[in-house]
C-alpha cells in the first residue's frame, strides 16, 4: 500500500469514527429514561382504563388483546396462562361480575421495555356465594412497545390478605 493510499484509508477511518454518536453519559441516560417512563406511564394508565372496562364486562377476548401473542398471566394459585387464547380463558370472569381497580404506583422504561408496579382491588360476586369476595394486593407488569402500542408481556399479582386456613381434615 502506498503512503497516499494509507493516508486516504486513515482519513476514511477518521471520518467513520467521527460519525459515531458520542456515548450517552449517566446523566443523559437518566434524563432519557425519565422522559420515556413519563410517556410510558401516560400510555399504560390509559391502557389500564380500557383494560379494566373490558375485564369488568367479562370480555376475556378483549382483555387478552392487551397482551402480546406470547403474553403470560401468572395468577396466584394457578398455572401460568401463556398466549392470548389461554389468557382469554383465564380472564373471562363475566359470571362473577368482577369489579377491578388498578392503580399504577410507578413505571420504569428504557426504550421499548417498561415495568409497571401497582396495586389492585377486585370484588367478585361468585354465583352461589353468600356475599361478594373482595381482595386487594400488588402487581408487576412488564410491557413491550409493539409498533406504537404498549402491550403487556408478563403480568403477576398477589394478595395482601392473609392466607386462608386449610380445610379441616376429613373425619375417619
């Protein structure tokens, strides 16, 4: 390689290196993530309003549409419901006349991923039960931005109520 070719090559390398964006500082990353979290929270809270309306109406298929195709619902005391058909079945509580309230506590976001922490209250009117059942607790939902829509990927919750005592042992 001639010195002229080497100089041209070195110049091209310098131009390419100079075109690379500067690395994000910790302060810049924090600012970006705070802005992304605020935007994600607004979208997630709006989605939760629609989710609660469909859930409370007993529309399991509409509820499942809030999840990604491979979404996972991890309800207490039950196997995970994976995929929209399983989620639709697990969330179809129409006969229980559910009344669900979700309250977002915090959202952390970075690019197309977000995590929501919150609290819930649900009242169920189970057919044949002498009185409504009310539960309250906390939840964690991981969200993924798909196109321009935030969708639930994994959803898990647990109750703040004490565990129920086991049933009495059968008499022999």
